[in-house]
């Protein structure tokens, strides 16, 4: 029983997420629908690609966004920032 408890303690304390990081992640997730709608308004094809590869549904299914798609939308965002 002692070794199981200490194993659990190590997992729980191994890598706690700081509140600031957690807040930033939540803020980014909250922006996904807004970004998706904005892209759809500007260019429906681009909005659909964002929704498919970077949307909330993809997060809910626990599928990471493909790196090329992330890079694409980072580049696109640089035109509007």
C-alpha cells in the first residue's frame, strides 16, 4: 500500500501546471470559435480548414493539430495582428 501511494504522489506532483499557463491555455481555447468564424467570414475555405484541423472538436477528440496547419495559421495571423 505504501509504494502505491508514493507512486501516486510522484505522478500528482511530477509536473503541476502553473495557474498562469493554465489561464493562457484556456484563453486560447476560448478564442478558437471566434477565430473560426472570423476566417469563415474572410474566406470560407480557410475557415473550414481551420475548423477541421484546429477547431474545438479536434481538441475534444484529443487529436493534436498537424504542425503544418499550426504554422499556416500562425503565418495567416501575422497579416491581421
